[in-house]
C-alpha cells in the first residue's frame, strides 16, 4: 500500500518539523517528506487540509485487561480504543491474571496483539513473582520474550532488601525498573487525598507523604545501585521537586504523569463521584499546578492515559468501595492538547509529550516521522470539538471523570505500519 498524505500540517518534534508538507508512505515506511519520491504512485491519497499529521501516539501505561479480566475489557476492545485515540504503541503493566512473570505469557500476549494488528504492544514484566514482592523474576528471559522494563504495577515491595536486589539485578543488565511510589502503611486503605475534601466527606485519606517518602527511598536505592529508574504517575508538587533534584544530580531517572491529573483535583470528587476514584488520588490545586508546570519544563518526561477500564458494577459502589481507575486511551490526545492550550505551549510540545519523549523512555525507535521510520501516523483535527459520551467510546470500560465535557482534538486517521487501522 502506497499512501500520500497531502496538505496537512506535519509536526515531528524529534526532527524539528512543523510545516505544511506532504508525507509519502510505502511498504510500511516513510519514504518521502515534502517531495514525491521517484517512481511513487499512490494507491490512496488522504487530503489532510486543516489537519495535523504527527507520529502515532505512544502511551506508556494502558491496561488491556487480558489475560484474566475479560469481564472488564478484552484485548480487542482496548486495541480498538487505542486506534481510535491515535495510539500506535503502548506499554501495558504486568498486573494481569496470571501475572506477566513468565516468558510464555508475554509471548502469548504479544502474539494476540500482532494478530489484531491495531497497535504495537510492549509488555512490562513483573519485577517479582506474582507481584508478591518476595522472589525476583527471571528478567533476562522476560526481556528475550519481549518485555521492555519491569514493574510492580500498583503492588508494593515492602521489603527494601528485595527492592535493593531487584535494582541491582536490573542495573547489571541495563534493564529499566518502573515503580509507583507509595508507602504501603501510610496509604493503607486510603481512597482520597488527605485534604479538605476527604475530611468533609469522611473518606479514608492518602497523605502526600505516602508518595514522597516512598520516592525518597526509591531514588536513594537508584543512587546506590545505579539502576535506570522510571517513576510512574507522580501526583504531588514535592515529588516534582525531588525528581528535578535527582535529574540535576545526574541520576538516570525519568517519570510520567497521568492525563487525568493535569486537569482534576480533589475538589472534582464533588459528592462522591466514583469516576474520580483514581490511583494515585487526585491531589490539591497546588499539586496540579506543579504537575502541569513540571510537564511543561521537562522535569516530567511524558504524559500517559493510565488507561484502567473498570466494569460498571465496580463503579456503582460507594466511593470508598468502588474500584480505582478510568478509561483513557481515547482521551489522551484531547486532554494533552487542552493542557498545552491552557499553558500557551506550542502544539509541537504537546505532541512531543505523547510521542518522542515516551518512546525514549521505552527505548523505541518509534515516535517520529523521519525517512525510513515505521509509518505509524496519527492524523487529527485540532479544532474539532467532540462530546465525551460513554456509549461512543470504543473501550469496554466506559468510566471517565470527563463524561459530558466537550474537548478539542478528534482523531481522523490512525496508520500502523503503513496500514490504515482507523478512520472517521
């Protein structure tokens, strides 16, 4: 298939491109930018007048729920959601059932994803067996099976000696350890930020110190072991400062933020809105402002959807009993564009947060549109507003705090390895 994308605004942050240029695709690769390649005759021409043409989005946290939780979502439904959201590459945490702690399970997941051919899936392997925080997994074998890093998802390692050894092991082979900083005891049974709203509603609190104390431990171990560290889902202003200091010191650390936390605070819980029950919890307006600024100045490396589809029954429970999580694959683009617009940042900066920067964290060659790069492309209308309605979402998980809102940024085409996998 040979495709010409004409008259679009081509934005490729990695190569410093932001101009009206045509893009030419053949045999799954980018074969021309601006000028028609020799002997090129398009089988299909896409008129992108008024649209933005950018690399396919890279989402570094999307739970696909398979294997084991098909009642919440299926691989097929979530891959369709990824395509509808312009996401062509995604990393999935290991907290499936069974846990992704065996090479065979990883290979099976990747095989299923390749058969669907809607997005590239990059699994994170379990750091410890069954995510129990006791025995280390065979990281080398899991890497050979296709894992791009090692994570505990939201499961803690309470024994710091185990974490020390895990990071030593990872450092020896150059693997990246992905950790969500939260002190188990300080956060025990908590469901909301330890602030005014939790106190007024009588919700069990999670103090900001639960994150910062755990982060201090993680950063100290990274310093001692030399492990490459990725910190998942920062939520507090002090954490942003701590990561900035670690980077200034030269530690090999990166971090991300969930798109939800760019826009929401504890006040959005309102009167027990379970759609705002997230992990980590929504924090104070001061924390939100620090996260937004940290992403803008590069302290925070990337924004992710933190896509966590939850079945409807689990969200109909009282706030304190409802399952944490929200759908997000289809909202990553518009929520990030909204943040950039409110911060008066260039469109290329917003796109970099969803392409080049997360691709670098995963160690991928994707996330750009250079010559001979894989033809993973997102074409979207930055001016088209669309109303967030659960029934219109491709994901099997329909729960989102943004239901009813109108957001700008509608994906028109998603191209994966030169094939159009979504269009509207």
